C-alpha cells in the first residue's frame, strides 16, 4: 500500500507555506560568510533562478544580523521575494535578534544553551540545571517569535546533541526525539505553535530512524508539525546524491516530509537539481517529463540510449511536456506492463523496428525510428492539447 502524506499543520515562512497540502518545498543555504553581502545576494539570486524556494544564511554574531537585514533589503529591492531563514547556533541572543529580520529562525536544540564541550556525565540535578537554563532562554525566544508571528525550525542533529541528552539517552534516535520533546514542551508553555522540526544525521539510516520515531510520537500526541528533511554532511558527487536520495526519499515514500534540503559540499545551486530529482523520483512533485526506460540487454534490437536521448530532446520542446510519462522499452518482456503506467510506450521488435503503445494497445506497429519519433511527437501533442 502506498503511504499517504502525513497530515501536518501549515506553517508560513515569508510567502511560502510549509506543510498541509502545500507542495514539498526546496531549500538551500549560502556557503559564504554573511558579511559578504554582495556574494550572498549573488548566490541567493542564482538559487532563486534555479528553483530554490527558501534560503538559509548562517548568522554567527550580532553584527551578522545587520548583514542579514541588508542582504534581505537588497533582494527585496531586486524583487526577489524568497523567504530568508537565519541559521543560529550557540547563542540565544543572536537567535532572538534574528527574529526581527528573518522569516524563520533555525535553532539547534543541542547547542541553544547547552555547551557541547565540558562535562559528559550528569547527575539528575545537573541535568535539571541544563534544562532550566534552556527553558529560560528558549521561553523568551518562543514568546518573541509568537509576538512577531515568525516561524522557528527546531533542528535536532545527531552530531550536536546536548551532552546531557546523550548521557541520559545514548547517542540514539531516542535522544534526538527527547531533545525535540523537551523544546516542544517549552514552546507549549508559551503557546507557540509556528514550529517546523528536523531530525538530521550524516548516516542516512539514523536520520530515517529518528524521523520515523519522531513522527510516530508526534502523531500519538496529536501534534502535526511539518518536517524538514535532510541528510547532513552528505559530501559531494554521486555518493552524496545517492545517500541523500536514500535518506530523504525513504521518508518521502513513507509520507513524511514537508520541506527539504539536500546538503552537498558543492555549489549550492547543485542542491536544487538533486532535490527536484528526489521529489520527482518519489512522485512527490513533478518538474519534468518522466521517462521509464529499460537498461537494455541481449534482447534489445535498437540503439535504446540514442533513442532515449533523442526523445527527451524532441518531446521536451512540446508545451506542457513536463506532464508526459513515456516508456522506452527494448522488447515485449516488460513493455506492455510499463506502457500501462505511461502515456505512451515504444517497444522494440526483434527485427529492429519499433511499435507505439497506448495503455496495452498497440497503436502503431513495426515502424522505423524516424517514423516513431514523428508519430510519437504528434500523439503526445494531441494528448497535451486534451484532444
Ligand atoms: S525490457 Fe526487454 S530488452 Fe529491456 S532489459 Fe527487459 S528483457 Fe531486456
């Protein structure tokens, strides 16, 4: 059974709504210091151009808040409405100030007020001291966010859990959930609900487990906060893409996830194309034509790679092409079955000719590749025109 998308509240971030029935949004983050105002503006414009819907910037000191505001002002003057998120670690004061200038503030539950370095074992009293300290600063932060109607992402990272949480619950998904729950209880005390949660790890399996556990617990409590997905520090190249696809994709298939970021050690713009492919691959959003193509084998009697490339180019020119789903199959083994799931399928015959199928019906039999391309373009256009 295909999982339905988990029911979540809608949380507004600038002009983008996360959760509810809204599209799963794509985020990215600039990778230069915020004081480089010009560079950040340039990166954000590029990200916006390639489809990034929410952008995050690191704010590492109080001066950074001013740079953040300046970048925002320049972007708005350029008519770039992209929601801007301030990413804050280690400082409740910076987080509080960021609420004034950002659409959303991302905090890290593990280091908001707890120290990552220092004692690694805690008596019950010492645990409570850490919790009370967090409650004081977080309570103030949530109250201000509520007054300003801003949203907050409570980020739980496997690699930066508060030591007192690790001591009590181990380096586990349970510790990640308990860390989130502790923050949520503090938000509930001041009736702050504009919350998005994330449970990230560089290990895809741990990230998947933490999100599944958290969503199970949240649903049990009747709480429906949107979830931000991501595999942290996934690296670069194919491996990073595959790891992100496993982590993010598995959860999307479970129906979990309302917004996502693919973290790559590459130009930020590269994250967007990967995010789009993950979303489309999971059937969560549609960005382009969908092709089903067999890998070919000894039964293939035509140059399937060239045909696939040519079809992508030819059909891609049609208006509304992104709505098409085309199957390109080497032979009859899986051809008719896959054709059923596509708008059209082309299937090779042993004599090197091709046939076009719609549903399970052959509509054109044994023609040359040139003829196939011509006819397929025509029938696809008719389909897109609603004829
Ligand atoms: S569909 Fe036919 S040609 Fe393609 S891989 Fe399967 S058996 Fe081989």
